[in-house]
């Protein structure tokens, strides 16, 4: 009995009650182009309350979530509001208004909520973003990365019936171009191929893309069907339909040998569009 009592006392002493957090945390990791972006924040809920103009007053700086700083981290420099944000971490504060919000990227990320003393010298960027009304209530405060492209994304903020999007620009083209320039001193077939495809998809110098894809194919002893597929698209965009058809037929034959139905269909569609079938 004494042993059992001691065991029960021990369990009661060390057991800890676990309950759900009222504002659960969320961490989002997103790659945009060549830049890694991490967002960490807490998500309060409406719970029947009026949020903007009530719980969150208009015209006052808000912590943008709950608990510790909402924090965003960039692995490379980005552009927000026409200004450069250096790679690193920033706290996000906002000043909601009915028509737009002011969004602050603050260099001090070690606050719990708003700083005890606001320091303008720590505001790296402030940008105004329009408010878009939503047809339904968003119960939990939500942040997201929306409308992704190779070199842009919107930082979305949603709660109650308000949606705000903060446009962010990424230096993807400059980064890729610098990488291309660096490897072109001694590029492999894959380097030429990657550079050619990037130029094709980004609408850059198609003649350069044509030179690079030709070089990529020359350097391989057995060029793959996807190499010839990209060569056909590059030739077509450059206006060389005859060369595009020839490359597509090679890609088609190799895709048939490999049993790749997707590339068979893609090449057949292109050959039909180019009048070869």
C-alpha cells in the first residue's frame, strides 16, 4: 500500500495537463524561384467577436496574429514596396484600416506582440496593401503565399471578411542569369539544356536558347527524347518550323522506344499543329 501510494503521488507530481492552444502556431516553407521563404505565426480565432474595428482597432499597429512576433525569413534578397529587403528575418506588423493596411517589415524579431517601444529605425520596409472583401467569414487568422510565379508571390493575410495581399518580387532572373554566366565557362550538356529551357520559358533571347540546346544535344552520345522535345519547341518559337518538325519526330521516335506515353502525345500534338501530320 505504501508503494502504491508513493507511485500515485509520483504520477500526480509529474503529470501535466495538455489542452489545445487557443491560437495554434503554424509554420509555412515556400520556395519562390531560387529563394526559400519561411513564415511562422500564431492563428487566433473569431469566436463570435468583431475583429477589425473591434478586437483589432483600425489605425493602430497590430502584432498580426497572436503570441510571439509573426516572423518571415528570406534566404536571399527580395523586393517589397519597391525597396530591397536583405536576406534574413523580419517581424511583420500591420496597421489595419477599412480600405487598406499598412504592412511593416521590422528588423527586431524578439518581441512578444508589439514592441514596448516602437523604433522607426527598425522598420526596413512599410507598404500599403488594399483590402479585398470576402463573401464569407474566415474564422481563423490565415497567412499564405499566393499567386506564385518564378519571380513573384503575394503574401496573403485573411481574417473575418478581409483579404490583404502584399506583393513580393524575387530576383530570380538575375540569380539564374548569374548562374548561367558562371557555369558557361565549362558547362555540361545538362547546363546547356537547363539554360536553353530557362530562356525559352522566360521569353529571353531565343537564338541563344537555340545555340545552347543544339550544343546540349551535340555533347550527348545518346540524346534523350526530352532534349529533342525542348529543341523542337525552341526551334518553333524561333520561326524554324522545319527544324522544329525534325526535332519533334526524333523526340517522338525515342519516346516510343522508351514507352513514354506523355511525350508521345505531346509530340503528336505539336507535329499536328505544325502541319506534319
